[in-house]
C-alpha cells in the first residue's frame, strides 16, 4: 500500500489536535471580533493567567494567532481570515450533528414512552424489546 498520503494526514491530525482544547477554541472565537489584549481575553474567558498563557503559546506556535506588544500590553489577533471560516464551518457541522442526535433522542424517548404502561401497576402488552 502506498503511504504517500500519510504525511499530509498526519499534519491534518496535528492541526485538529491543536484545536482540541476549549480555551483555545474560545480564544479563536473571541478574536474573530478583532484584536484583543490579554487582559480582555482573561476577563472574557475567566481562567488563570498561566492557563491562558499556555494556550496562547500553542496558538502562536501553530500560526493561528499573532501577538504584538505595545508597552506592557500584549495584543492578540487571528493570523488570517481562514480561521474565522474554519470556526463557521465547524459550528455548522456541529449543529448538524447535534440536530441528528436530538432527532434520535426524541425518537428513542417516544419509543420508550410507548413501551411504558399507560396506568401505573398495569403491565404493558406487546413484544418485549421492540423498538420502532
């Protein structure tokens, strides 16, 4: 089997792994509105400064954000517009997945309600374990 695809797929896996932290996702979401100082990010996210610093370092190393210093203030911004599009697409994909799960949950609850006895203490009739 030809493994020529492996380096590209590994790079993609590393990219998605880099996105795999809620603080990093929230930082990227906040920066969609424009550059923000670290103090603004801290106030909006509500994590310890060391935790935010660690996540910002990951985002900087990956090239997702850039940082500029103005005196003692460090301001972060998205490195490019594609990040905003990526987050938009991820939101749409997640919405579709959750909508499908909600529909399945509703169907399962309806099936469960149909299998319950109509009156307390009276056993239900019908096939055991039947799911529609």
